[in-house]
C-alpha cells in the first residue's frame, strides 16, 4: 500500500539547489561573498536586476558600502558584515565566492590573512555549498599561471608560480582554492564553477587600489606622473568590467553546465608603456610618465586564450581598452573631486 510520510511535501533544500537553474524566471537566493568590492558590486546589481534575492557577505577590507548604497532598502537585498574565514549558516541556491583582495598592494598588505581568506574562506563556502546543495562559483585568477612560459595562456597550462615569493599568498592561495573546489566537486558532489579572471578595470575600483589602470587614471586626472614599474615592456590584457559581468561571463558560467576552469578576459594585449599612452590620449595629452623599480616576481606577459569560453559559454568581451577607459574616467573624476572637496583643496 501507499505509505504517507508527514514530510513528503517538504523538498529537502539540498535537492532544490540541485534543480538545473533557469536563468531569469525563478526567484533564486544567491550569496555573493566580496559583494561590496569592485567586481562583486557590479555582479550584485545585475543579479538584483534579474529579480534574484541577494545576500552580500563582506568584511569591508577593500570593499565599500558606497558601492551598494543604492540597494539599501530594496527588500531583495541583504548585507552581512562577516569574514569568510569564519563559518556561517545560510540557506541559498547559489554562492558566488569573490571575497579576496585582488590588488597586489592589498593582498601583500597582510599575506597570511590573504592565504587564510583563500583557503579557510573557500573551505567554509564549499562546506556551506555541500550542506545546503548550492552551486558554487569561484573567481580564480590569471595569476594561477604565474610568470607564464606559455603565451597566450590556455586553461590546460599548469603555470609557473613561485611558491615562496611575495605574490604566493595570492597565486598559491587561488591555486589551493581551485584544488578545494575540484575536490569538493569530485568527493562530495558539489556543483562547482571556476572562472580564471584576467585584469579587469572599470568604475568603482578603489582609487588607491594600486593596480595599474586605476593608478594611471587617477594620476593623469590629478596631474601627477604615471608610475611605470620596471621598463614598462611587460604586458597585460585588460577587460572592461561590464564584459565580465554585464555580458554575462560569470552568470553564464554559473547557470551553465560546464565546471571550467574558464579564462575570462580580453585578449587585447598591451605593454604598460602602451597603456600609459592610451590613458594619456584619453585623459590628458600633457600627461607624463615616471619610471619606478618593478615589484618582485612580476609576470612578464599575460594574455588569455578565450577559445574555450567562446565555444562553451558563447561568451566574448566586446569593449576594447580605448572604448572602456573613458567609461571609468567620469567615475574617477567625481570621486577625486569629492575627496579634494572634503580635504578643502
Ligand atoms: P576587491 O578588492 O574590490 O573586492 C574584494 C572584496 O572581498 C572586497 O569587498 C573585500 O572587502 C572582500 N573581502 C576580502 N577579504 C574578505 C574576507 N576575508 N571576508 C569577507 N570579505 C572579504 O577586488 P575585485 O577586483 O572586485 O575582485 C573580486 C574577485 O575577483 C577576487 O576574488 C579576485 O581575486 C578576483 N579577480 C579579480 C581580478 C580583477 O582584475 N579585478 C582579476 C582576477 C581575479
Ligand atoms: N561550514 C560553514 N557553513 C555550513 C557548513 C560548513 O561555514 O553551513 C564550514 C564548516 O565550519 C567547516 C567547513 O565549512 O569548517 C567545511 O565543511 P565540511 O562539512 O566540508 O567539513 P567538516 O566540517 O567535516 O570539516
Ligand atoms: N604597474 C605599473 N605601474 C603601477 C602599477 C602597476 O607599471 O602604478 C605594472 C606592474 O608592475 C605590472 C602591471 O602594471 O607589471 C600590472 O600590475 P597590476 O598591479 O595592475 O596587476 P597584476 O597583473 O600584476 O596583478
């Protein structure tokens, strides 16, 4: 006969989380760790726009409430001041795990904390994902390739990383985070997604972030020389933030069927001297440069091969450096002006 159990109508949360996720129709509950930061706050905007409920977890190390203040009062939005190094109990469908300082200046400031954030923070978020059956996306980095001996970098490349250098807290931290994600995937069946993000720039980057695009733009606006480290011949590939977030890179990865890792970046490659030239043409034709010693273990070149993301996620960036830079300049100008006003300059 038919046996009725009292809990039959209750679908365990774990199974709800495992239902393949429709992109826009369902009202999903989503955690974004590091959601008060540069990339995270843009992602949160998109998720809220899409109609999802979003919980941001952030300890405000490099993030700012200002990045999210326009969402305060929205019933779909919740902000929790919390450090991911500590465990947390929540019930959600998806976890975007971004919490980690991204600028070399910030991640070297307290390297042990950076490692703890990458290892214990990622472990906690994976433990959470396992308990509640949520899907988990890690924002890893092109830094896992270190100072690459393969160019451009494909996802199959294992990298060339110094395990004991000044950048290791970040590079090795992210490599371990990827390892943890794959081990929870294989061992505990957690649905994971891994993005390897390449240098990204845009509005809401910290003014004192220390990364090259924010430095050059802020310096050119303040009429200070742009600081080129080393000989300026090292290369990077710069992606405008809306290509990563708005053009659905991270969301397509989360909602799709492929684990990754996927390179998400703009293949346009520039030396730092070329970047300085573009900033000069965009902001101030009289801008000058000043050479400074380079930092230890600085990768000589970096450029993503994005064929895998093109093929499997149908994703590719649309905005070139020349088109993207002007879009961050007005945000930087306003914030620099406000800073000056509050200092009485
Ligand atoms: P960001 O510094 O603006 O944002 C990081 C956020 O994480 C901040 O809001 C910070 O307060 C928060 N955070 C840091 N440690 C935390 C902790 N222990 N607990 C809780 N919150 C914590 O940096 P971003 O550029 O927005 O980067 C976001 C993610 O993307 C990072 O994981 C970064 O490694 C990755 N990424 C970024 C880039 C890029 O160029 N922006 C490139 C590769 C990878
Ligand atoms: N964790 C968490 N929230 C949860 C479940 C787990 O923060 O809802 C943390 C937990 O404290 C642990 C980590 O995630 O430190 C890994 O959890 P897991 O269950 O995989 O391992 P275990 O607790 O058995 O070490
Ligand atoms: N860089 C520079 N001037 C600056 C900041 C950085 O020339 O004011 C160089 C740095 O040495 C590196 C490149 O720009 O070669 C990118 O540095 P960034 O810190 O933006 O990111 P990374 O890719 O190294 O994580």
